[in-house]
C-alpha cells in the first residue's frame, strides 16, 4: 500500500505543479493582454491629438490661402507699375539722347558764332 500512496502522492504533486504552471502561463498571457490594451488606449489618445493638430493645420492653411489670394491682387498691381516704370525709363532714355543731341547742336552753333 505504501507504493500506491507514493504513486498517488507523486501524481498529486505532478497535477499540482502542472496546475501551477498553467496558472502562471495564463496570468502571463493575461498581463500581456492588459499591457496591450493600455498601449492601444495610449495610441488612441495620441491619434486623437494628431486629429486636433491636423484640424488646426487645415484652418491655418485655409487662412494662408486666403491671404495669398489677397497678395495676388497686389502682385498684379506691382507688375503693372513695373511695366509703366520700364516704359517711363525708355522714354527718359530717348529724351536724354535727344537733349544730348540738342546740346551738341547748341554748342556747335555757339562755337560757330564766336569763331
């Protein structure tokens, strides 16, 4: 009977140890799942923040676009003024050459009268 009690005792120890091992594995898996759940919540919070940032950026870009449209009007005015200035410079250059030519004629006529 002592042999049988030893066998029963060994089997009981085996089942106890096996049960403890399975329980440990299940607790480890459960802890990993809890960690994964916390990580998912954290990532979700982070992405919610990114959504707010993206919305803010969208509004900022729309405002910049509106300002850019206002600047387009000024750019067209500046281009028109630049064109007028270029034409004015050309006219001044022609007048300068004409005045230079008149000056030479006047000096030549003055020299002819005084010589």
